[in-house]
């Protein structure tokens, strides 16, 4: 048993050519806590997420996600880490448009080795939790933007990963849908006990987080003006 938070980042640095995008970044996110990361375009916010799931390798520093040292993972171990320890929500959902919502969500369970019956049962329950009706014959291509993002959130929650990451999850939505997705996302740490890290350019979204940090000049600095102001 360990008391280590689900997200622990220490002295993290990353270079892209002669540019240092991240310079000694320090961050931890506890179970049940939400953190929003803001910063100008090109500051390295999406790069930070890519490093956290092993899509890029840091120049220096430590990344521990869900108890795993991400830097030491490769091949099948890295694939298992992404499947079991991290749920990911992208700006445009990244769903398979030809499949129904239930099929999209259940696929995450099937890829993890679950039986079809168990995967579909959990997918059905998760879709009910996020407010997406299960409709036979209706593919995700026919859903609204908000419904697609709620489906993507349900998919990310399959298997109850300890860490949930979201990259501009409301960036393609209108204001009413943005507000619904924001409420849904930031309720998850409290209701499910996961750690949530959201990258966003939208201060209305960031204000819903327990803490907001700014990525500037390669460093993360807490923003007291936004932190906890929606609580």
C-alpha cells in the first residue's frame, strides 16, 4: 500500500530542437482532485499530456502515473499502462463514427480482455451515468457534439482508471454543451475517486477545477485567481 498520489511529476524537462518547452515542471494530483492546466497556444500543454502517457520521452525528470514510472515503459507494458491506468478524453472525442455509442465504449473493455457480456454491461452503465441513451442502430456520427463527448468520457472511464486526462475537452462545443461537459468532468474526481487533469484555454472550464496552474516559459505556476473560484 502506498500514499503516493496518482499523478506525480518531478523536475520534468522536454526539449524540441533548441526550444525548451518544459523546464523543471513539478506537479502532483491527488485521488479525488481536479487540476486544470492553462497557457498560451504552443506553451507545451498537449506535450505535457503526451509525456504523461508515453507518446513522447522527457529530456529529464520523473513521471509517475497510477504508480507506474512512465519513462521505463515500452511495448506491451506501455500499452497495458494506457489501457489500465489512464482514461483519455480528446477535443473531438476520437470515436469510431460507424459504431453505436455502446459499441464504442464497450470496445475499451474488449481490448482489455473483458468478456463481451461484461464489457457491454459496464458500457451500458457508464452511458447511463453520463446521460447518453443506448439506441440501437444510431451511430455516434448521428449524435450531437455534447453527446459524443459524453460518450468519450464514458469510454475513458471503462475499467475505472485512477487517472483521467482531458485535452481541450470542450474546445469544439457551443456554450451550453461546454457547461454540461464541464460539470460532468469535474464531478468525476468526487464521485469516482480518480485524479483529473484537464488542459484547456477556457477560463470558464478551468474555474471548475480544484486547482488551476499556468504553463508559462516552461514552468507551472498556480493561479490563485482561478483556483477553486467555482467551488
